[in-house]
C-alpha cells in the first residue's frame, strides 16, 4: 500500500508497456456463429457476444445491482484476504489475467504482491485492445514497480496466447481467472479450457480461479432477473447487436427475458422468448419463431466442492487453498499445476 506517488514519465511508461496482438479472429465469426445458433434446434446464441460497447456498459451496471451479489462477494474476498492470498502465491511471482477488462479487482492483488516483491510483470489478456491500453496506462501510473505485456486475443484457448507471448522465467506464473467467467462453460468445456491452460504452464505454477457457488434459487434467480430490468436489457442487447451489425430485423420488444436456476444441471439459464409467431431477416436469410419459442443465450454454472474438484482434476490442477466471502456465496481457489 505504501506506493510512491505516480510517476508521470512517458518514456519510462513506454518502456514498461508492450501490446501484443494475437491473430485476429475473422470478422465473419459473429455472423457465422449467429447463423449457426439461430438455425439450430433449439436455437442458441453464444454469451461471448454480449460484450460489445453497450453490452459491457450494461454488464458494469449489473455489477452495481443489489441483487447481483457475484462481484461484491469476490471483491470482499480480494479486499479482506489479499495479504494472505499474495503469501500463498509465494515469494517471486508474475501475473497473467484472462479477461482482465478494467483490472479493477486485480489491483487488490497487485498491491499485496508489490508489498512482498519490488517489481511485478503483469500479462493482461483481453479481446478489447482499447480497454487493455487504458487499464495498462492507469496501472503503470499507479505502480512504478509494474511492467505490463498486454495480449489482445480470445482467452478461450489460453495456450495459443501464452506460448508465443509469455517468455520463460524463474518466477512462478499465477494465472488469474476472476469473476466466475468459467461459469459460461459447461463442465466438459471448462475442464478442457483448464487443461489447455495447464499445457502452457510449468509444474507448480498456479491458477487463481473465481467460481460462483450453488445456493438457493431465491438468491440466484433475482441476480439474473432483476426488477430494474438491467439484465433483461443486457440479454436483449444480443438481438439489438444483430440488428446493428448484421442488418437484422428483430423486433426487440417482442422477445422476453427469462432466467431460472436449473437445479439438476447446477446452472442459471438465460433465454429470450418470442412472444409471438414471427419471422426475422438477417443478412439475407430468414429465421422463423413459433409463439413461445426460446433462444438460449447463456448458462452460468454454479459450483460446489465436488464439481470444483472434478474441474481441477480435469485440468491437471490440485486445489491448494480456497477462500470464501462471509455469506459463503463465492469462492476463489488456488489451483496448482500438477
Ligand atoms: C460474466 C459470466 C460471470 O454469469 O454471472 C451476469 C454474466 N449474465 N448476468 C455471470 C452475467 C447475466 C456473468 N459472468
């Protein structure tokens, strides 16, 4: 916490910052994924596409909702246990973050690590180059001991980003994957993603993973169906985005937001339900909806000890430590590469 004042030295800042661009995903992937999802039975869209500029702003608003406990629960863990977590990371570490975004929560860990070592290499990974540049700029001004190698790319197969851009080092690599983003993947895909990550790590390196825990539907469901309708707007923005970017003709207001806890699968499901029979044109093809037909837009898996252990094992990790918030809603886990 006893950081010297910000160093407004542009030359120094430039030396401490590099931005790598991984091979761009083809610009056609949104169009292709939408077509694949809306011509499937049942219809689906990928949650990955929620996050255009408006969607990211709506997600930030969700994080402020009293019903959406997820962000606050993890923040509580990071604020109250940062010293302990940094100690568990060990004496000489470097940090990778998958989906770093604004890196707001990461600051608690950076603070605690820089109280233990004089300098830190940080490798934030995000699909949004703009947010990588602005968050890196802010971090470098606030932490003179920090060097940032930002990687612009899709973190869903992390090894392909880490192999070229994470140089060999004597420091222990700690990979942060915060916020329960892992929850969007079904158990098989989540295990495969961790195994892919593991392949880019050395024995003893670690993953620091945020996971939302299973709990009563009376707490879970309002978090994904809030009375202000912010989550409904976030969900419907997918259709608005198809209209904006792919020339779609969705009548947004005729699709209702639905969210419920599927207890058997241990996941929140979000859907958009067509309130009437209708046809929508997108980019030259037509999609027909029956009255009451749904588009499955998101799964948000919730974990318990058994599913967390299965996840770690599938990825080739051992759970070494587990921290939880005072309500027991959320867990951050230190998983060590076998
Ligand atoms: C960003 C995937 C963690 O599942 O809680 C929030 C996304 N969707 N409200 C979650 C989300 C609706 C969020 N994650």
